[in-house]
C-alpha cells in the first residue's frame, strides 16, 4: 500500500495548510438529515495496509490536531509533501462525516500554494482509497505527475501547500442569443431565480424540466423546457426525441426534433421551445394544468 513513507521525525510544519471540503453531491452521494453537530472523525486505514504501531500513533496524533467536521462533509486535510525529480507526493487525510460508509469516485484535485495559486491539477480515481467507514479519516498519498504541473517544480515548496477538491461551479442559466434578445429583463430575472432555486442535476446527469405548455388554435402543442446539463463539459444535441404527458399521465404528443445542433454549456440549464405539429399530437382532450416531458426511449 501507499502509506506511510513520511515519518514524524521528517515532518516540516506547513503553516499554510488548510482543509478542502466538497459536498456529498459532488460524489453523487445522498446527503443525510442535517444535524447541528460537529463530528470528530476516527482513524481508519486501508484493510490491505500494514501499519506499524509508531505509524498508527503518528497519524492519530495528527488527527487529534484537526478540527471536527460538520455533518455531510468530505474533506482533505494536508499532512506532508515530498518532491522528487518529476513527481510530487502529497500525503493527506481523506475525512468524511456521514453516518454511513462512503466510496469516493473520480475527482480532480488541485495542488495549491498558500496564496491559492494552482501549482498542479490532476484527476484521481479515489476509489483506490477504499470504503471510508462512517465518520472516519484515512491517510493516503496522491501523486501529481509532471504532466499535471502548472508551474516549474522548483516553485513548489514543502512548507507552502495544500490539496483541494476542484469544486463544481454553481449551476446557472444559459440563454441562447434568440432568448437573450426576445425576453424582457424581468422574464430573464425570473428564469435566473428559477434555476438558482432548483436542485442542480446530479453529476454527469442530463435531464429536462418543463416551463410552459400550450396548444394553439391549429392544434399544435408548443412547449418550453429547460435542458439541464450536469456534466463538467459542454454537450451538443442534434436530435432530441420527446414524449409529453398531461395531467392525467396520458401521452399526448410524441416526436423527434432535429436541432442546429444545440450546445448546452457545462453545468448550465438552457431553455428551448419545441413545437409539435398537429400530426404529432396523439390526444384530442389535453389537460395541461400539469404536464411532463421526457426523452423518448
């Protein structure tokens, strides 16, 4: 296993070290009922690690120095840094304050100096850390390779560093040029407030949310929806098959739409309007007091 190669006698005080916290949603985990309590985490080692008594004592001593966590936090606490010719090894605690076991997944970690400058950025498969028991802290080493460096390795200091999760930016509204020019300012503000008040899509999830639906005199069904992109990358949609159900949960329209293509930026919701011609509307009596749109499977 990867731990330990640092010993207490080699320790150098890192005066700029600070914890980095991520929400449980970032790892697609369900949060628990929020409790106004502070959680002291218990020391845990990977089941395959061979730990000497002096190492256990060392890590316990370090853990005792850390502040408790709030409920529903996943945290990185820096311990020590070792710099080699083309790699930087960061020894940290991964801590979690849920009442249940947690399995971390892929995450981008940032190596930063005390001023907050990113010195390296790399994606790690944190499943290697193993199952973190409830309310636990596990020492681990993450290794930043040469390709991840944002500055020359000579600028990275062992007494001026921290490791942090790259946190997802807040989910936000994105308007196409047509919507930007056609909507009044108060309409735009209402859309911004709507998106800000919604629970964001789960990580990597793409979903649809209905905004408005109406049927015109010719029998066409006109719907406006939010296309919600929970990925950390832009998506392009050129074909979108849709199904609409009304208040009685009966399918009222079905059809495929060819788009320009439509780009929805990373971690944004984009409104778009779709018009179902009369021949795509499959129901005569439509109750749009409540309705739902889904991607046709």
